[in-house]
C-alpha cells in the first residue's frame, strides 16, 4: 500500500539523520499537544521562545501559549511583520537583538510558528544564536508543511536573489496541524498546492495521478485527504534529505521549477504580487517544456501537467503574471545569481516524464529561447 493511501488521523514521519534525527507529526489538532510534545523531547524544559507573524499570532497564538502553559512551560513571544519582504537582513537583525536581550540560553528552544517566511528566518536565527539553539517548527501553511519546514534549510533573501544567505539546520521536531490550514485564503492554499504537485513530478507518478483525482477534496479542506497528501510529501522529502542532507546530489531534485520561480520572484521584488507557490507553478510549466524541448519528457506529460495546474487555477502562462514588462534576458540574469549556479549559470532539474527527474546542464541559449517563446505566446 502506498504511503498516501494510509487511513490514519495523525501520521508520524521519521527524518533519519543519525544524531540529528527527528519526527514530523501531521494531522488535526496537533497544536494543542505542543507542550506535551516538548516535554517528551527536552529534559526539565521550563521556558521557550516563540517567533510568529502578526497574521498567525492573531489567530492561533493563544492556542499555542495555552498548550505550553498546561505543560508548565513559560514562553516569550516575538511578532514580526508578515510577508516575504521580512526575510531580510534588517528583520533578522531585529529578531537577533530582541532574542539576545530576552536572556535566552543555549538550551532554550525556539519555536518557529508560521509559514515559510517565519520558518526560514526563525530557523536561521536559531542556527546562529549562541552558535545554535534548539529549533521547533510549527508550520501554518500548506507550503511550509509539505516543504520548507522539513529538511533543515533556513535563510533570508538578498537584494540579489532568494535564499542566498542561510544555513542547513535541522529542527528537533515538526508539528503540522492541518486544522490551521482552514484559515488560509484560497490563493495561499493553491500556492502551497504547487509544492505538493512537485513531489508527484519528481518522485512518484502514482501520487500525481492520485492528486488528479483528489485535488478538489484537498483544496476543499478535507482533513483526511490533506493529512495523506502532507504525509506523503514529508515522507518523500525525508527519504531524500536522509541521503543528501546538504544538497550535494539527489536533494537538488527538490528544486524542480525553483530556478525559474526564484528568478520571477526576484523580478517582482519578493512581494505578494507573486506568491512563491505561484512562481513554482510557472517554474514547473517551464521545466516540463524545457524537458520536452531537449528530448527528455513526452509531450503528453507536458500537456497533462499544464492541465492539472490549470484545473486548480494556478498560473501557467506569462499573461498570469502581474505584469510582463521585462524580457527573457532579465530573467536569465537573475538565474546567474542562483545559489546553485556554477560558472555563472545554473544546472536545471528536468523531467524524464511524470514521476522521474534528474539534474542536467542546459545552455543559456536554449533557456533564453524557451523564455522568449513563453513571453510571446
């Protein structure tokens, strides 16, 4: 039986990294168990730090603090502005100084309570404060639950590109409460779904087929379907990370579509006019087209990928962008600064068909021509 066909209310995923191993819990109402979970992994825990953003704190901070209080764990909470623009040097400095001033010690757990922005920035802060304090990830978006909160990537953006400043730093625990996803806007939920699709494209064509049949239920808030999908993605990522924690090989497959996506995000200034998942959706389209053009991916698979992304109202064409007042050369110039670039130009994650991916070198001219076609269609 495939992992995503299991019928359990709360699932556990093991991330096996030797002494850095940890567990991910996925399911409804897990947030209320946070205090108990922390007691299970920390001896004599008396206090912790929470970093959240204004949106998440207004909805769920009381629930988290109540759980900690019930476990006799004191906490201090720091709230940051929401949005990708908070993944900056200036916001990191504010967080670091506030945390140092709070009197935290090397054994004080830091809870990253929010979406990918909070998780990335708080995780980075945890990795460098006092040369490393314990990190707990409590992701509150679909995108963070299936991807960014798992695997230990932390970081902030530079004016030159996305996630160019950061570390690999594994959490001690990940708690993914599917109930909190019900407060997401339709747009945010669909953006997160692009990362779910990615796992089917790189890892398992059977999962992609399952998504084609169950996307409506997942995006409609079905708790069981949502738990199954998140669990599958976490299991898939955990297996890859266990083999390649620092992205020297197979872990690069998790970047399918992201080289294009990050270039688009840079073009739009890392703001909410283009969400990360929306950029990933466009990146998946371009990656599939590039794969077809160099003879890797069957055309029928390219058509099928586009059809599925369009069925869930994710962007697939240049006209779906907030504007197209730029050209292919400008997007390519952003790719030159991609953190995976070598000799000024990145390799690309491409598909041999749905469910199988590899990293390949593709010339500038081939990519530039593809983008020219994309912008003129």
